[in-house]
């Protein structure tokens, strides 16, 4: 069970000084604006409708993991990070890098509090909270099937590249952020379904995309110096091809195809 309020490096209540920042791995062409609000589109949003009245709120995330907050903790997040529930949502990357990621507070007793998402783990939680709020806007039940299928596709893509590179923290963090990426794509679909719902057959486009992933696996395994012998290479390809087959089965319309392509090319 995750809680950024009980991990000092991520989110601490009762600290007198901000915790040190940890730089994230970001693309060189991304403009990073940390700790400064650069968008004011959320100022007129009614925050009160996002407050919780429960003593404890538990938010389910991927793989039955959870975020757990007291009422005070959760409502403090609502008060200080309105970009998480913007009236006009932007992608989770733009939302995170374009808005403040920490807040210094003073409670009713005059004690200093500090909320921070300025670490890789903190960023993971930020994306999970982003997904939680945006899911309410999109409608949890209305797009449940489409959302779950999209998440499975994104997890499989992440899994392939994780295995090809023998792991690494990047893929674990991406895995945690997938719900945020998927929820934003569901939001885009909810606003422009007509753009994605093509009437033509996508079979040939899907075959080309799937073939490109398989070819990538073939090429990567061929030069993999961690594997000795053709038998081991064949076994490795077989396992990775099985994941590709799962992706192929999930891509049943143009929306899934375009989202899979975009997610892979942007992040891997």
C-alpha cells in the first residue's frame, strides 16, 4: 500500500524544510518547469467537489496496489494541486512538468508542512492521482472496457522493452504511470470518438505494426551478447513473441492501434 505521506523523501507533513529534489529522466527536448505554476486555467474550478469527507480514502491503482490518505492529507492535495483535476486536462507529462510539484503549507497551529512529488516515486504517485481524478471526469463505468484494454496494451509494450533491456528503473516507473497515460487517451477518445472510430478495415495497418515489433525483437535478440547459442535465442524470442501476440489480440479497432503506436514511439 503506497502513501506518500509516510515516506519522508516523497511527501512529509511536519517538516520545516523542503526535501531535496531528485531529477527525473526526461527527453532533452522537453521544457521542464519545476515548482512554478505556469497555467492558471484551474483557478475557477470548484475544489470543494473533490474534497473527501471520509476519515481515510483508499485509491486503487495498477495490480491492486493502493494509495491511502487521511482526510486532511487528501484535501491538502486537492487544495494545492488543482492541475490534477483541471477543467481542460492536458497529458500527464505536460501536467506534471508544467505545474508545481511541491507546496509549503502552514497548519492551524503554525507548523510548517511540505508536500512534494519531486522524486521518481513521487512522480509515479502524481500520475496515479491524475488518473484517479480524470477517471471521475471521463466516467469510470462508461469506458471501463476500453480503459482496461488500453492499459493491458501499454503494460505489454512496457514489458517487452523491459525484457529486451534486462530491466531498469525507467520501465518500473513507466509501469506505474501507465494509468495516467491511458486515462488521458480515454479522455481524448471521449471528446473525439468520431476521429478514432474509422469504418475501414485496420487489419493491414495492424499487421505492419505488429510485424515492426517482431522485427525489433528479432534484431535485438540477434545482437544480444547476454545469450549464448541459437537455442537460447529462440527461447527468448518465443517468450517475447507471446507478448506481441497478446498486443495484437487487444488491438481490435483504430483507437487501440493509434494509441499503441503513439505510446510506444513516444516513450520507448
